[in-house]
C-alpha cells in the first residue's frame, strides 16, 4: 500500500539497504561513548550543514521526538514565559505543554487562512521567547520565511523557536532567522518514527547556560555538555541516527528538493481546483503548506475518495481532529516519488 499519510509517512525506498548496511557495519552494537558513534554524530552534523544549510555555528542535538522538544524548550531555555502564535492542533498542544511548565505562557490563535499581522502584533516584555509552528500538519497551513524574518526584525530582543516537524528536509529554511529549530524524522526525512532533531544557535546555548536548569534527565545543559564531545546524554536511537546520516548523504541539497516539491504541490493544487466536489482546505496560497495538502468536501465524498483510493492501492491521510469527517491530507514529502505523486493526481482528477 502506497501511503500519502502525513506522518508517519512513506519511508525512502532505499531504507532496506540502509538497514542491512547498519547491521553489516556493526553500528547497531556501538556504544554511544565510542569512537564510531562519535564519528557518526560528527559526520551527521556536518551533513546537516552541507545538505540543509544549517549554519556553521549552530549545533545539532538528538531527542526522542519533536514533542519532547516542547518540554525541553520551556524547561531549559525560556526564562520568563513563551508567546505562541498558532493556527492548529499541534500549535495548541505546544502552548499546552508550555503552560503546564510555565503557567504565564500565552499567545494568540489565528485562522489557517490568516496571515500573521506582524505590523500590528504586540508582544509584551514578560515574554522572552516567541514560538511558531512553521508547518501546521493538522490543517495544512504554514508560516513563510518572510514572516519569520519580519517577526525577528520587530522583536530582536526575543528568542524565536520554530516547529518544523513536517517541513524540515522538505523546504529550504533560513536558519539565521531563529535560534531554535526542531523536527522529527518520520515526515520529510522519510524515516521511521523515533528520533527528534533539535538545532540551536549560539545565542540559544548561551541563554540555556544563563538559565542554568539542570534538574532533570533531559535538561538541555546536560545535553549540550555531551554534544560538545559528539555524544548524547542517554543511550540514543543509534539506528535512527545512522539512517538519518544515510538519507542526508543520498539526498540532493535542500534547494533542489524545495523546488521539486513546490512544482508538485502546484500540480496537486491545480488538480483539486478542477474537481467538482473537492476543494483545498487552506484557500489562501500565502498560508498554504508546501509539504502537506489538506483537501475538504462533503463527508460522503471524502469517505468515498478515501475508500476508492485504498482499493487502488493508495492510502490518504485522514483529516485531523474535528476536520476528520470532511477532509483528508496528502503528504508532499520527498520520499514520495514524482511518479507516485502523478499517479495520485491522476486518481483524484476524476472527482
């Protein structure tokens, strides 16, 4: 079954080769304090710079998931409170985690079709970090780099943290626009779930050290201390890191992936626009995701499309939360080939 679910999504076709190589190379038995693991960590960080254009002075850390990063940010980086700008369920969950740790955390909810009004955005001094969900998987919306740049220019004294769970390794980022970026690997990286990525600027590390939080197992100061020697604070998902390394080695530079995904999404948008019964969930192209397409329609039509797609060997992602009965989601992730996307577009065009 070819899956277009937006995570966990289709893994790269070369994964079976990577898994066998991991076994043959003995990396699965490598101690995380050993030379082979430290070399793997260092090489993977270098590949993140080469392929995703992560800045030279930014650091790569490994966690268990993007969800864990929500907790780490509030626990170890935020000094006063975080201010969240979000439009969907995952952004809402992030602020919920933040308020559990720091009750004074706040924010604003916007509509998926609504652009952030940076000019009139007011964030008081009590908030020292701005939290953005760059790509909201639940409703297929996104925040463009230009908006993050405008927020950075307006609030230079505040740190910016960006959730890129369903867009990192799919679209090109300007990492210099924020100090904290994070993701999980089960979406655009085309890998099985179980590994989180946390990228920090020197300013974020300095802020972490200034706060000095060391009271928990996943305290960021503890993680940073180990990462400086290309080690982790706990026995990590070595296989996940190895697979990430292999994907980064084999993938084109991010600008080429970005260009291809945008062409494919444009074709998909044109297809949906021409159908009789289906419409794009996000109608504003300025806030529509590049990596996740939300499609809406009458409940009976959505049920029929999903059922007939499955009969044709294709699985569509269900709508999320309250959107489930009247929508489905399509992953436009790099592990899905152009031929596979064309097959889906041809299938959808009959509706």
